[in-house]
C-alpha cells in the first residue's frame, strides 16, 4: 500500500497527520476522564495540609497577596464567623531539586502554628528529611517577630538538616516569604514588643508590598 | 512456544536493558535512591514500553522509513502523557516522588530502542512479549539498585527503617549510584555468562 522506501510527499504528510490526530485524541480523552479525579485529589491534599497547620476552622477565605518573590496564597481560617488563623502558601526555586513550596499556619499574633511542605522533591535521606518532625518541630511556636527565619549558618535561629543546607535554606526562605505575605495581608507590621497586631480586615483582593 | 518464552525472558538477565544493554541510564541513576522509587519508575516505564511496542508493531507497515522516528516519538510521547495523567489521578504520591522523571520516559532510550530494534520488525504478540520482558528487566534492575542504595544509605527498605539514624549518605547521592550500578553490571554479566554455559 505505501512504498516504505519511496513514499510520496502526500503519503508522508497523511501518515504523520493521522498518527498525530489519533494520539491527540487519545491524550484528550484521558485528560477528560481524569480531570475531575485530579482536581479532587489536589483539593484533598490541600485540605489535609490546611488542617495540619491551622487550628480548628469551619471555613476559609482565599486571597492572593503579591510579594517581592511572586504570589503567595492566603487562606484565612474562620470558626463561627471569627478569624482563627492564617495559612499562607509560598514557594521558591532554591531547593536542591528546584521548587520548594510550603504552607505556613500563623495565629492571630503572627506566631507560627505549624508548617507543611506541599511541594518537596529533594534528595531522599537528605533534603527530604524536611518532612520529618525533627526538622519541622522547630517551626512550631516560632515567633518570626522575635527570632530570625534563617539557618544558623546564615546568622539565624533555624537548625538546618545536616548535609542538606540548600534544602533547609529554601524551606526557611519559604516560611519567611509566608511571614512577609502575612504582614502585607494584615496591612501593618506585627508589633515586635507586645506581639499584638491590629485586626485589619482585608477588603480588597490584592495588596502590594512597596519595598 | 519456547521461542516465545525466550523473547519474554531475555530482557530479565541476558539482555537486561539497564545492566547489559546499558540503556536508560538517566532514570536508572536518578530515581533509585529508594526501592519504592525504583520499582515505581520501572513499572511506569514497563507500561510505556509494552504499549509502544504493541502500537508500533501494529502500524509498522504504514509508516514510510524516512519519517519513522517522528512517528514513533509522537506515539511514545502521547503514551507518556497519558501515563502522567493516570498517575496524577490515581497514584498522586508516587507521581510526586518520581516528579520530573516521568516525562523523561519519552527520551528513555529503551522505549525508542525496542521500537526500532524489535517492534518495527516483528509481529504484535512477539513485540508485546519483548516489551514486557524488557520492562520487567528494567524494573528488576531499578528495584534492586534502589533497594541496595536505600539499605546502605538510609537504613531502610521500602520506607521501613530498620535502625535509627542515617546510613552511609554517599549511597543516596550520585557517587553511590554509579558505584552500586557498576557492581550490579559486573554481577549480571557474570550471571549471564553462567546461564550461557548452562545452555551449552
């Protein structure tokens, strides 16, 4: 049917066209079938991370905050109509393997409740240990207004994972980015003496840092 | 019948794609820092090699010689994209830990290599057996490599730690990968020679 050694131009074009069309159809079909499951899986993952870093809540409002390092997503957690905490998802590409994304939960006074890595593909046995309690515990109850969010090697108060400084730095930077976004969100700096913030209700969808 | 069986089993030891043919080195070295990653990557690649061999064997007589490479690549890339979506939907945890290496299956030499060397010249059943055998051999190589590196480097196997603390960290890094791979290649060649002798 087709002379494989001496095809006409038309034959070559048609063969490639048909192959491309059938393959595209296949990919599109699988996309349509899996779209909802993927969205559901992502939503579940997010819920799990949010409940890890926030106190009990019954609903969240989401907000995008523009910061110097790109966008941070803020989830304002509320219970019985009152705000009980803020979860901020921030990221940078300073990890050993690129993207590191962390969800940081703060209470009303800007103190960290907990952190949860939402994207972390570092080296198993080294940077991946950022998922383990030994590293994460130090962020629970950490007050960024009183201590410095940098690894000790860089003059801060964070214990890096041994032999995994790059990942530790990236993770810590993400938490710092979250704190910066929180300050933008609340519209003023956290009072470093009394640890209190004024309760500003954000009433626009985006805020900008002017640094 | 025994020829069918030998098509299937040659990929396991005697023509193991990673350890004898030395193909697909990038994922072999890159994702085997733990046994489960090696196993997952191997099975994902097996899925692609099997289907790509079958499809290419079916359409082999319709593709002019001078456009056969782009034709094969489009088929392989579509299969990998489909695999990615299936993994994102039904195996999200594995999808995250294998990360960037899943799309890299497109350029894994084993897939295109078997398409050129076998599927383009053999019938569908034989091509399927070849694909399956090569894929399983690859999976075997990656799982063993991953297990050794995980045991020595992290003190665990399939994420079950058997002692507190760290192992010899070098094994979860690149040098350890090359080292263990080198020994595995040597052992497999030895094994392959012994199997040849037994058949004589």
